[in-house]
C-alpha cells in the first residue's frame, strides 16, 4: 500500500483555542498564528464600546466580528468618540 504523509499534530495552543470555540488564524502579514474568538454580537448596531462584546467599529457603527481585531481600525470609545486602534 502507498505511504501517506502524516500531518504533524496541531500545537497545544491551537487545540486549546479550538476547544473554546476560537479560530486558529494568521495575524495580518505575519506568519504567526493566534486565537480569534467570534463575538456574540457581530454586525449589531453600536454607538459606544460597551454596546459590543468586542470593538464598536466607527465606519459601520457595528460590532466587530472577532476579537482581537488586528490591524488599525477606527473604533468608537466608551464615550462615543472616534479613535484609531492598532493591534499587531
């Protein structure tokens, strides 16, 4: 029978992430991977940070789909003012 290449076992961090419902994903242009957690209220209308499980996105005035949200994003802070948040 032909030999099939075995995939290496996923790292423990990936298994722990997926066990908690997270998504093991690359982060931007980096080859590093991290655990992204889907938010409970993705796409819901928001006016300030506490309206959302994650971030309140300023452009769409909706809650972010995942946390953490990498890159630079205009967000609405707790007092409703706009700021740019950069996470890399």
